[in-house]
C-alpha cells in the first residue's frame, strides 16, 4: 500500500482509539479509494471529481474526506507533514431528518413477526421490544449477554462505540417480558454453549445480518413497501421520549451520543412534526388571507 504508516494508523484506530471492527473497515475502504486516486498522481483538488466519477453521493464524499482528515492528522502527529489536511475540506451536507418508527408501524411488525413456532415468535417479539424499548444500536443488542442483565435493578448494560459502557433502564413491561423470555423461551432455542440473550435460528448468538434479515421478512409480511431497518427503532424511541417530555440530555445518555449536538436532531424531527400538525389541524389554517383576495 502506497500510503504512509498504513499499518500503524489502523493499529492506532483499533487498539488505541478502540474503534469497532465495522468502523475500522469503513476507514479502510475510504483510504483504499484515496490510495487508488493517489496512484494516478493527479492534483489533490481533482479527488472530488474522482469520487463523483465513482458515483459517490455528497454524504459519502463527506465521510471519505472525514476519514482522510483523521488519517492526515495522525500522520502529522507522527511528524509527517500533510498539506492535504488543509486542502481537503468536506462538502456541505444537508442533514437528513431521521424517519422515526411510529407506534402503529411497531404494532404491525409485532404481529407480522409471529411464525408457526411459538418459541421463535417469542424471540422475534422480544427482539422488537428491545430495539424499540431501549433505542440501542443493533450491534449493541446482538452483543447482549446474560451477565449484562440486572433484573433486580431493572437495567441492561450495553457496550457502545469506542467500547463505552452504559446502563439502559427497563420499563416494568419490558422487564417482565425479558424475564419470561430468558426463563421460558431462550432454553428451547439454544443449541450450543453461549451466554447470549438473543438466540438465532441456528441456536447461537445472532449477527447484525440476522436481525436485518428478520426485519426485512417481517416488513414484507406486514405489507411495507420497503424493509424497516433497525435504526428507525432507535429514532422512534428517541422521538417518542422527546414528545412525551424527556429532555435532550436524558436521551443523549440513553442513546450513547458523545455530543448533545447529535441528539438535537430529534428536536428538529418533533418540531417538523409539530408544524405539520398545526398546518393540518389549526382552525386558522383554512381561513382566506388578504393575499388570497
């Protein structure tokens, strides 16, 4: 690989900064793209044209530039001058408002995930309850083990980005459902030695791909035009809490956001929804104005 300190950079990402395997692989793909461009010996300013030719969206281009700036900052810390750090600026990206899962959609999925096997049906439903009830990432959910569950104090411990642990409180309903699942359902699904809370159809800890595949099948069975991804549950949980009075700081802790600025996007979502409701239902919305005369 033509890029300097390639091995050292990825060792730093994984072992010093504690980035997850998926994050490290994303960095690798971004840097491999730049390495291909670098081999063409074109001016750095033409890298954006190179990415556009690869049909990368503006958002994807911004992610690549962010990865590269992290890499070039690492080089400078190691004593290597990197003028590219000043020359590569990420494009302006209009943030997309997350589309939260509605309670109606959740109930549709909750019914659609039932199958002929009652044990698998119960596993499917506790999966949906954990996603929507905790607002956790799918990687955090599939990593849950029995030792992460504290039934006495009603919380689950999850390990988020960067290996950061946080305790997620369980509602009384979710606590009862989880106890029942672990005691009465989980033993019937096991086919090996694992302490995982969720068990896939092969009797082992599920992968992120398993959950995506389940959700795609249930979405189709529920009649949705496109699969509902696990991140919509996370958005749905946060939005529902905010709409019912939870403050942003509480939601930040629950979701494991390192910055409150990340959490503030949910305030935009609820404000957008509020505007739509006012436009639709306020009595003044239908009154003719002077500009209509």
